[in-house]
């Protein structure tokens, strides 16, 4: 594995979010600049095939805000995209940039998908890149709304109104485009089934399951969508035994634990095919309480030629809230592939894998872009 640390000069702006669209990496700064880099150029620089002096960004896409918006309203937080469309959102408005890779600024078109007036506040935005459906969570009133980004005239296709005391905080999309999951301020988890027409059904509701700090997590699922990851869980902790429960989606495993004030940070993988019971637990030091969990988009395999056997598994990366630490985990062993890497003295704000599953990107709160370039020997062969 080779690591490239690349500081960015952004003045008072902060790197808040990153995503990969095709062969390009997109970075979002807090004041509305989308910076585009070539994934291959970053990898080549990490492995010394390209000099760091020759590394340069492809382009910068500035977000055009409404003139009436104050500085706080211009603080953008959410970033996603698919093909030629980039989605960017602040706490009050969601924008789209079409033909982002146009050769001139006039070829790129920015439009507003939806705008919410205060006190309504957007809490999360996620994109189903397969069906091209955009999910927006917001509070005051507490609502889940879904938009079809292919429909520019009437994009809103679904709206779910939640209890006034249940604020939606974090949304997790399903790579198979069958379900989405919402983590709420009352520590509950709501799992919905949906389709492109806007029909939906509440499949499961798990209560008292997750810590509410920080108020926003960034979580992705494995490509086969069999596990629902829950970070900083208050179940599956490392000390004590949890009482059994027969309720829907509650864990009955003897491995389940009850949290204590000295518990380590716990991430649980809930098995969607087994009533959302805990299938596996990741235990990190308490100082590594997690904010970002990023599954690689591919599966891996390691073969034992002597025994003529093979093992298939997923890889996921977790980051610490405060100490700038990154860990990469094997879902079969539930142990880190290597010792914790404290790569920054500031929090890791976001992480994403390349589409081939060989590179992990991360951004820190002090505006450093990290590129972890792996070899198949480091991770295993892609399936």
C-alpha cells in the first residue's frame, strides 16, 4: 500500500464531502466549490508513476447561490452524482449541475431541484445511482422526500411525514435499490422498501439502537446489500451481556452486549436476511468513535492453493471522529488489515473507494486529500 497526502489551499473553506463518479474524484468545499480530480492521476502519483509537480486538478465547478442567501445558507455539505450530473446541497437547497464535464462553463448547467425555507433544514442527501432517485431528509417538519432526477419538471415522487419528535438524521442507500434506511434523533432506525414510482413500505423499526452524536454519519452498504452497518451502536458493545428480546429486528445473539461508560466504540453489521439480527461486530478503541463508514464497492477473494480453498469477503473503512484515524476491516475476520493509521490531527470528514476497489480516498478537516493506493496482494483478488 502507498499513501499520498496532498494538502489543498482553500483559505477559510473546509473539505466536507467526496464522491467518485466514473473515473473521477469529486471534492466539495464548504463554500460551494466542487473540485474534480482524475482517480488515475492520484493513484499514479501515489505509486510514483506521476510526479507530484505534474499532478493537477481537472476543473473546479463553482456553485451559484441565490443572492438573498446569507453566508450560513451558502455552506454546502452534501455531494453525490452519477454520469454527467453532480448533486450538491446546502442546509436549505439542493442543486444539480448537468454536463459537468463540458469543455466550457456555458455547457454546464446549474439548476435548483428544491429549496426549503427556514426553519426547515436539510439533514442528509443521498442518491440511488441505479434508479437515479434522490433522497432528501429534512427537519421542521420532519420529512423524507424522494426526487426523480430524470424528471426535471416534476421531480418529487414521494414524501413521508414523520412524527414531530422524530428528526431524520442520516440516510443509508441500498446498492440493490430495494430499501433505504433512516437513522433518527430518537436513536431509532427505520427501514423502508421503495420503488421508482414512489410507493413505499416500512419494513422494520429498530428502537434505541444508535448513539445520536455526531448528529450526522456517512455510511454505505456492501455491494451485495446483505449487511446494514450501524456505527457507534449501543448494542453489541464490548462489555456485559444484553438481555434477549423477541421483538422484530432485535438481536437475540449471545454475543450481543450492553454498553457501559467504558465501552469501546462498536460497529455492528445487521443481517438483512435474518430479521436484522447482529451478524458481526467491529470493536474499536473508544477514542475511535466512528463518523464515516465506507464499504468497498467490490467483493474480494483469497485462495489457499495448498488446501484448494478460497474465502470471499468485503472490505470496509472506518474513521475516527476526533483523532484522524482510519482502519480497514475484513468482514470475515473482523480485524483490521493493518494497525490504525493516524493520518491527521483533525477529524476525517469523508471517505470513498474507487470503483475498482483498489483505492481509498479520504479528506480531513485541515483540507488534506489522502490517497491509499493498494495492490491486489494487499486486499485480495476482486471477484
